[in-house]
C-alpha cells in the first residue's frame, strides 16, 4: 500500500536527515543555485516557505527577494487544512503555528495567479519531481490550483530514485539541492 510505504519512508528519511553534516554550508549552496536559476531571476512574486529545523533554510532567499524588489509571500495554514500565501514586508509580524512553523500574522492574501514561483519544502524528493511531505497534504491541495513554477529545495541526501505517489500528489517542476538541479 502506498500510504504505508510513505509512512515507512518518512520514518527512515527523518532519521537520515538528522545525520546530514554541514547543513548551513549546504543551505548556502542551495541558495546560490536558486539565485542563479532563470525561474528565480524572472520571478516577480515569489511564495517561499519559512523553514523548520532540518530543512534547507530560507532566510537568505527571503532577504534576497526583498533586495531584488520581488513581492514576497509566506504560507499560512487554516483550521480546514487549507493554506494561503500572504504578502510580507521586512517588518511583518510572524507567529508560530501548531506545527512550530513561523507564519505571517495578518497580511494580504496573494492569489494563485499572482505568484509566479513557489519555493517548496519537503522531507524528501525523487529525481522525477515527486515530493514527500510530512503527511498533511497542505502543498498538494495548494499546488493543485497554482500556475507558478514549483521549485522544491532539498539537501542532496534527501533525493531518492523514486517515491510512492498518490493521485493527489503534485510534482515539482524543479528541485534544487546543494549539488544539482533536477528538472522534471
Ligand atoms: N487535492 C487534495 N484533495 C483532497 N485531499 C488531498 C489532496 N491532496 C492531498 N490530499 C490528502 O492529504 C493527505 C496527505 O497527503 P500526503 O501526500 O500523504 O502528504 P504530504 O504531501 O504532506 O506528504 C492524504 O490523505 C491525501 O489524500
Ligand atoms: Mg503528497
């Protein structure tokens, strides 16, 4: 069964992720690669995740987006398990949600059409663009509606040959790691 297989892979990969060395250095490498992609350079309105421990960190990207005068939006979840991206500025207030993820307190919702690039977290990814999250399905539900480029960020250790996929799983267009870019 796919769902049990996902559960098993999540357990394995969470353990594996804890062992990754030089995360800050690798985050810098991912950041540099992202900044050099055409997708980033051409984007005017980016949706970017606020990272939790273990994920590729995104402060530098968020900062770069402000400096490059892009419109920046961060995700915020709701009780009905939906998610929206809210437009931010350098002074926007943030608050931790129930998963411990920083999110905007209150600001303007950016519509699906407005965002041209989404920078997406994941527990692990496959080289064909498949993504495994933590099991909430938030990004799958959100990304179904978006037309922006879907860019996943990962440490190279978190790339697998393949992942089990369900009909509702949304594939990334591009995954950037500290070593490669994988286009699907
Ligand atoms: N578009 C959708 N509509 C309804 N349910 C969805 C949708 N996308 C995902 N889900 C549900 O969300 C749950 C978690 O999805 P899953 O892919 O396992 O999590 P994640 O993507 O976070 O790893 C699953 O039960 C899945 O069926
Ligand atoms: Mg999924």
